[in-house]
C-alpha cells in the first residue's frame, strides 16, 4: 500500500538564516504566519517566489527557503508581475513595508490591482519607516512626532484598504502579526484567490512606533454578516477606520495572465520568417498581386 | 544626360498635408522597384501643424546615408521653400504648387509648377490625392516607372476600386505635369538581383531581431522615438507565445522585465533618454543581482525633455556609467538598420551568457529611418542560453566564484535552485555579506566575466584603409555617413579608415589603439555637445584625438564628414 507523501511542515520553509529583526518586532509574527500558510497550502518551495522591496520587512524572503527576489525600494509589485506573467505556474507573493508600498511604490499599487495580476501582496504595516530609523510613513497618524516631523505629522494618513478597493483589487483584507492564527488563514485564502489579493498586516515596530498594546485593544473582527462581495459595504468598512480584521472585499474576475493567455491562443501562430516577409521588398511580394 | 547613380528627393510642407504619406509611398515603391533607399525625416514635436520634411534617397547601389544636397525639392507650401531652398544641389530641380508657393526669379529655370491641389480635386476626387500628384511628378522627373506605385495603391485600396482608380489617375496626371522636365534627373535602372531585400526602420529591425533571439516578454512605456517597438511587439509577440505589456512607467517596465527574466524568459524594454534615467536604479540592480535583460535606448536630443523628435548621441556616458556605485553592463551601438537586427541578437546572447543587462544604443535618426537591407538569413542566427541550475545536487551557490566568473542561475521551477536575488552585497549563496574580502571578490567576479567581450568574441565594424593616415573612431548611427565620406576622401587620394566599436562597454581599447597606431590624425565625429566618445577614447587609450561633436539635432551627412577629413571649411 502506498502512503501519501507527508505534507510539508512550517519548519520546512525556514531557510536557516536568522531574521535580523529587533526582538519583539511584529514581522516575526507575519513570518510565522507565512510559514504556516505555506505549509497549509503545501507549496512547492521550488515553484514559489517571494518578492520584496527594501525595508526591515522586505528582508523576509531571505528567511524563507523558496525562490526569493529582494528587489528595490518600492518595486516588488512590478517585479512580481513580471515573474507571474512569465511563468503562470508559479505561486507568487510580494511582501514589504507601508513605506515601500505606499510612498515610493504607490504608483505601482493601483495598476497591479486594476490589472488583477494573480499575485498576493502582503504589507507589514507598522505606520513608520523602520529601516531608516523611525521617520513617518504614509500611514503614520496625524500629529505623530518622529525625527522628520519634530512638530508632529502635518499629513493625513493614507487609507490603504479604501485605496485597494478603489483601485480594483479583487481581494482586500486586514490581519495582524499578533493574531497569527487569523493571519495564517488570510494568507491561505489570499494565495488561493485567483487575482490580485492585498493583505494589510498590522505589524508593530517595537523600536520606533510601538503600538502593539493599543492595537491589541483596538482590533475587532469584521462582522460575520458583512457581505464581502458588496463593494459599497467594503468601502464603508474601510472608511470607518478602526481596526477590523478579516476579509473586507472579494470578487472573482479574470486575471491579466488569463487574458494574455487567451490572447496568445487567439493569435495566429507565426515565426520570424513570416514576420520578415511582411517587410519584403521583392517585386510583387508582400504587396501581393493587384486585386482587380 | 547620363543617369545618376542615386538621387536625393526632399518633400516639404505642413505636417498633415500628405508630405509623410508621399515619402512613404515613394520609399515603398522604390524598394519594390529594386532600388536601395534610405530615408530621413524631420517633424515637429506637436501632433498637428508645424513644418515637416521627408527625404528619400534612392539609388542603384547600397545606400549608407541620407544625403546632403537635394536634387529634387518638392514644396507643398511657401514655408517649405523658405526652409529648404539652400539645401538644393547646384543643378537641383524644384517642384511646387503655384497656388501656394512663389519661387524667386533666379530659380525659375529649374522650377516647375505642378497643379497639386487642382489636379487632386479634379482628377483624384479629393484634396487628399495631393500626395499622389506629387509622387507622380517626382516619378516623371527621375524617370521612375510608376508600376510599383500603382501596385501599392491597388493593394492599399483593394476594397475601394473607385478610390484606387482616382488615385492612379492623379498619379499619372502628376507625371504628365512636367513633360518638359521628364527625365531631367533620370536615375539608373536598378539591377535585377537574386537576393532578397527588406525595407524597415531601425526600431522595427530591433523588434524582429529580438523575436529571432527568443524574446518572450516585453514591457515598455511610450516615448518618442522608441514607441514603435512597443507598438510593433504588441501586435506580434503573442504570435510566438510571448507577452507585451504597456506599464505605468519606465520603472515598472524594467522591474517587470527583471521579474520575467528571473523567471526564465528572455525579456526586453525600450525607451529614450528620460526613461533610461528612470530605469537607472534597476539597471544597477540587474548588474548586481546578475539578471539578464535588454534595454533599448533610442536616444533623442537632450538634456531633460530636450528635442523629442530630433537626434543626438548624448546618452553614451549614461549608458556606460549611469547609476550609483559601479554596476556592470554591456553597451552595444548598432551602426545601420541591418546591424540593428543582428545587434538585438548579440544583445540577448551576451546578456544570457554573462547574466548582465545589455543596453542597445540607437538614436532617433537610426530608429526611425527606413532602409532597404539584405534580408537577414535566419538560419544563420546562433542563440546562446544562460547557464542554469538544472540538475544541481545540494549545496547550490547562486553566485559561485567559477573560473570564468559566470555562475549557473536557478530558475523558479527548478528543484534545488532556490536562492534570493538581491542588490545587497552578497556571498556565493546570495546571503547578505559585507566583509571587505567578499565585496572585492564579488565586484571582481561581476566585472571579470565581461572580459571576453573586450578582448575577443565581439564583431566590430571597420571601413577604408586598415592602417590609415587619418583614423576615424565613431559609434552607432554615424557609420553610414562616415563610410560614404571615406569613399569620397579616398577618391581624392587620402588615406582614411574608420573603426566602429560595436560594443563600447567594455571598451575595446587595444583594438582602437592598434587601429590608430600609425595615424597622423585621429578624428572622432559624434552627435552631442561635449564629445563623449572622444573623451572615452582619450581616457581608455591615452590617444590625442580631434573631437568633432555637433548637436544641432541632425545626423551627419557624408559631406560634413568629408569636410572634417579634408580640413576644408564647410561649403
Ligand atoms: C530609492 C531609495 N530611497 C530610499 C531608500 C532608503 N530606505 C530604505 S528602507 C526605507 C523605508 C522603509 O520603511 P517601510 O517600507 O515602511 O519598511 P519597514 O522598514 O518599516 O519594514 C527607506 C526610505 C532606499 N533604499 N532607496
Ligand atoms: S526597526 Fe522596527 S520594523 Fe525594523 S526590525 Fe526593528 S522593530 Fe522591526
């Protein structure tokens, strides 16, 4: 009797490299959730790609035993798109910080969302710049004092969930690093979702913006009767603020990859010689016989 | 009167008046009629209005440059005359519409009114047929049979017989206009040849070459004069199973190209100067993380947004050195439209073999000019693939220090090849590592692997005397004009030769030095303000060189180069 191969365990996804994060950093909880989600999905490490930008959180691919692409500050989404479109067989997840994704990388976010590229984007949101030592980020609260805002932050924080819904993301959710069971489940669902899935994961920076205890107090689950397919309700929930954990929006729509696949299949197959024929200067060649 | 070996025809008028379509028809017809051609055009950066000009040079032998003195000037409006009269050859002929243009008395004997508007309306059925009247008149003056033109018209209006007939009538009426001038600039008949020829632009040649090289992922953002590559590949790449995507900007374009290449696809982007600036951070990443990719830079006039529709060769230093730190890359400068095809293949080959970004440096002049070239023999295309980690058994080291400094690349999907690509300095495993020894070892590896491109396998271009008294060193699109100038100078008894490094980075200093060894003068023509190539030659070879840099937005003509060679003051 043959036995089914043993399912992979979270530990199988550990690269062996020790995370460089500060003790207590929220990113540990995100990483643990990711290991568990990968194990639950039994992802093949050879066919999984974790893409990141630059920041403390973006060091994550190094700690995972899959393929990784530690790209540039703000660029994980276009990189992940290229990976996925070039090889649709791969499971692709992009990770990074709120500064990475919504300051320098903000120009890419709505486009990845509206294109519905089949990737998951997991943002470790600590409402601060960790790696550069504590400057405010686009999600920092108004009046927050930081090295670059000695008189308090004059700006209004970006509502990333509303931004995601407005941009056409087909899966939008929020989790928290200190709630690993729920975050694991969200990552599983996001990876299983066909299309662009966005997870905002509250992930406190204990070094420069330690809101861990407040946040634990503030979070509540999305109400069970919330209709995740209702865009207006999703907006409502996103705009209400507070920290609702769970899926706030979900829709099934064709992915960019599927559309390109269909386009390739519908195109008449050709080759370089045929392409060169179209430029031929031979008498009567490409211009054909006069059609009377 | 003996027939000329080639003629330079310049059509000029207001953009939107049919100047471009007249030039296009003439070029297509000339190519199909067996002539070699090359075109050159200037057009305003605005969408509507503004002066535009289309120059067609056609002849019985291979044509390398667009020509300087205009043999036949066709003026659609007064401004055309005002702007172009002083480009006329001493025996140049003028065709013009009398209702719109006044020609000075002194030129009357060589000028011939053609009723473009009137005949277009009366015989062609619409003012739009003006271009056909003009083309017909041109054909008459140069004794070019209208058969290929009529074939083109019939094909174009295959579904509208009435329009086709009207256009052909307008064409013939145009031809009848200057009965007295007919054949006054007669051109030699083309020789019937066996070989296959094609007519295409530099941009198109790069696009087809890239497909021949195995391109499967293209991402770009529109910018003049590179957009045609995005547009052509959008239509064609799906036919070979590939994808073309118009990204939100150049940063996304190159980022996604790297993602696709990381995943195993041959990938490319195309842009012009401003876009290359945006891509520069990722270009450094590609060099450091050792990810193959091809970037086309169709240079245009700079700095900043500069002269979007004019030519310049001013991104050379940016291509070679642009970015922070010292990141390896290869820079290839194609010399002709034909070379654009082969350079695209070289670009992918070098990129794959050495896991390095390759910049293909063309310019507005080369990117948009149409040239008749030998049809590339696709059976001669040789493709190189990157070394991959397929079949590795444990202990895979992505950045392993090998004898040739090239290390096998793990491709997602390959078992055991897992690694993290990173721009952070890393050890052989790809793990972040900042020790002095490691950084030296990795910088050495990244640069050393390119040495074969400096010292061996590259095909450079040279022309004229092999041990010249006057040595010309140039790059890219100036090649054709220099080549013709060398023919003219040698006919005057001068010893002249040119060496064109096709790969400028890494720079083949020894080859350049050897070529210039016996030269009395080393002359460096280039289209920019600061003489970037001249500085490169001085720096790399320690040679004393004369810089002949110009930045008027126009390509060199053979005559310009001849003036430099002979040290004559320009005519
Ligand atoms: C082009 C560029 N600009 C600036 C930086 C410096 N930088 C590195 S990480 C970072 C911000 C990180 O904040 P966030 O993305 O929120 O990630 P965290 O460190 O908090 O996880 C900045 C500004 C850079 N690496 N590249
Ligand atoms: S600085 Fe903040 S975000 Fe960075 S590792 Fe430390 S706690 Fe985490």
